[in-house]
């Protein structure tokens, strides 16, 4: 049939065993606490970094909607950097570069490209 030891009452823990279990619980709680504090710290750091990077180069330097080039010109390239838009276009045999302010759209300079 069944083993008589299976139905026996659970034995009381000795004081030494209770002390070992108490230390194990404390160690476990300290480890979990440090893990939670570390995860919170990483989360705060990520949120801080994300909020700081929005103001730097997040597209806020460029609000212009259109750039003006001569009629019939074709755009060769356009580069946005340092708050300026550099536009290279070709009109017939002549190639020119225009530099625009990224916020106002005002043309800062036009540079004709000439051959030597």
C-alpha cells in the first residue's frame, strides 16, 4: 500500500535551518531590489537621452516648404546640413549651386560652376 512516511506530519525546522532560510530570503530580496533599481535607472536614462536628442538635428532646423530655382532647371542634388540646404541644379549647359537658409528659405548665395 502506501508508505507510512508520506502521511507523517512535516517536521519543524531547526533554528539553524531557519537562520539559513532567513539569510537566503534577505539575499534574494536584496538581489531583486538591485535588479529593479537598475532597470529603473536604465529606463530613466533612455527617457532622458530621448528627450535631449529631440532638439538637436531632429528636423527643427528645416521648416521651409519650397526652394526657388529658375524655370526649366533640373535638380542635380540637394543636401541639408548645419541648418542650410545646398541645391545643385543644371539649366541648359550651365550648372549652379544655391545655398539656402533652412528656416527662412532665403537664398544665402549662388555659385556658378565653371570649367577650367
